[in-house]
C-alpha cells in the first residue's frame, strides 16, 4: 500500500457480516485514496481521502480496491 492507491474499508463487524448481512454499515466498502502513511509505534496509520472527508485510519482496517 502506497500513496495514490485506492482502498476500501473492511466491514466494521468483520466476519459477522458474512452470516448477518443486515449488519453492514453505510461506510463499509467505501472507496478512498491513500494520501499518506505514518508508522506510529508498531502500527501504521493511513491518511485516506474518502468521499465523505479525510481521516486517519488503521492500515489493518483497509483492503486494496
């Protein structure tokens, strides 16, 4: 994952969505563009530009689109 890549959010409820599709949140599957990656301690945070705005997100909660 590097700046300029398109990413999408993983479902907030994780594996539960597979068995309970009604648990999908409106932000699940949202597609955005990576602007910056910052390593903080043992985790990496990613600055993503979403259609709804710009936020910092944990790298583990994203998939490449």
